[in-house]
């Protein structure tokens, strides 16, 4: 149902050429202190897509509690596209038949100690063709606040043809200004509505969004097109994150898209690697799987407290790709108290193509043996320079070193 997807890619090619060399903008004065660490929770889209309904959202909330995910930090239960119904004669938007009573649903989610998120578009229609917020921004923001909504994902979609291309044909720079103004408008509408609501920008990374999103009150912004549960797509997105690290910080995060852990045919190594690298990136951790039928090994990944602690580390420093050697990449992340996380990824499709891999600690500025913890086995590990590391294809080693030397 991604009816605007092909259009999006066409415009993306043009838009990237106009990405201006703006200086990073300071976040707007936070009257609403939200997303001080990368938001964590669950979103309906990656698994349920248009099949999401009230019952499914309640079940997800129940499972977040029952599986221990809430206590591990997952608090947002986010309804993505396809909840929208029609506007009445006063312009008030109603949810569709799948969601008989949004306020009651929000109350239910809140009663579990969780928060609730919703989705809209600045255009006339959402990506799946449902009602968008164009011309009703303040009204919709007030509606969300009255329901008790805590998070809004605002997805560009039909705003491109209906407004940007119509108002400024052949003027990409003006189209981008129109787009930024649309996000600013909803941000101000949310602030005026008086409820702290996380604002998630979804416009696929156009026009170097990381440079201006904080100045329009964006708490996170998608850096790429959509994720899918395929290793090649996950790895392609990962590759586009290197270099964006300076834009992440409290209240404003790069978003490489929601998690596919437990979805599709990702194998165990790929699920580990995906979750690990999103934690290294200080990415929002929004699980996107069917929590009711979650396998124990998937639950173990999503609730690994040590890995979550890397993602949520209070130093708020996004990880960097330190170096790569053939098909092996070494990512590092500085952590609070002088600690460091080191992730070695075998991105190769054939395990033997990358063997033997010898870790170069000197390249990481480390000297001598480094005692740490392997965060996937939970066991102590000592890394040494030129140590051979055996990894399956698409697997990772993730080590935390509290006192690096
Ligand atoms: C776009 C977004 C997705 C999802 C769908 C819903 O494709 O990028 O994350 O929200 O729209 O229609």
C-alpha cells in the first residue's frame, strides 16, 4: 500500500542534488523535554501494516508488559498508518472502524504504564491513502492531545505531489522550503496543544534533514527510505548512517527506521547484527514484530539489557565506523565514564571470504590487552591486538570495555 513510494524515489534523486550546506541548527528551546535518549517502543507497520486494529494494539501493549520489554525500556506503543477515518462537518477527524474509540485505547495503553503514538501526513493523504492533516494541523494536534497521544510520526507522502510540486514546479529549493515549513507548522501546533508529544519526521532523509530537523522541533528524523526484513536492505541503511553521528543528541536523533528484528527470514546472526548496530547508532529502538508470537530467541535479543544500555547510554554519542577491512567493519561508540563499545561486523555473504580477520586495536587508539564483556554471550572477554576473530556471515561481536587503555 505504499502508493507514493515510486514517486518518492524519483523525487529523492532530484532533491538530494539540492541539499544545501546548512549549518547544524540548535534544537528549539525544549518546553517539552521528550526523547532525551533514543525513543524505545513498538510500531505496528513493519509486521501488521494495514491490518493493525484496536485489538492488535491492546495485545501489543499487553505483550510489552508480559515479555518484560516495558521494564527493559520499551514504552511507546505506536499506531502507524491506516487508523484514519473521515472528517466530520467541523473538520474533526475520526478514527475508522478498526479503532472504535481512540481515547479509550490511549487510556488502556496508559494504564499499562506505557505511552501511545499515532501517525499522519502533512499532505491530504497518508502513504497508504488515508486522510492526512493538510489544512487541519492545529485541529489534529488538539485532537491528539485530547486523546492523550504522546508521539506523532509525520510522513511526507502526498505532500510532495499535492503541495510541493504544485506550488513550486521545477523549483527544488522552494519545494524544500515548503516541506520544512510544513513540519514547522505541525511542530508549533503540537506545542500549542500543550501536551508533550514526540515529533518523528518521516521524509526519507531528503535535503539533509539532520541539519534542520531540530530547528523545527523534530525529535527524530528518518535518514533513509523504508527498511525491509532483508539483510541487504538493513546493511544498505547502515552504510548510509556513517557520517551522521554529529547530528544526534538528547531530544534529536537520527532514525535509520524501525526494527525488523524477528521479521521475515532474517536469521539469528542477522537479527543480532541489526539490533547491535542500531544500538551502536543510538537509533530509536521501535520493535516492529508480532509480539504475541515472538520466539524466545527474538525476545532475548530485544530485551538484552547490556545492548539496550549501549543504545541508551547517557553520553549520547552516536557510534562511528572506525575502519573496515575487506568485508569486515569495526564500529565503536564512546560511552559514559570513558567506556567504549566495539562492534565487529562480518558483512560478507561468505564466511570464508573474510577469514582470517585480525582486530587492529591500535587503529582504535587502544594499546595492550583490553578486558571487557561480550554482550551477547554475557561472558568476560579480553581483546588483544591482531587477535583473530571468527564470525559467521552477517554476524557481530559486541564488546563493552569499561576501562579502555
Ligand atoms: C511510509 C513510511 C513507513 C510507513 C508507511 C505507512 O512508507 O516510510 O514507515 O509509515 O509509509 O503507509
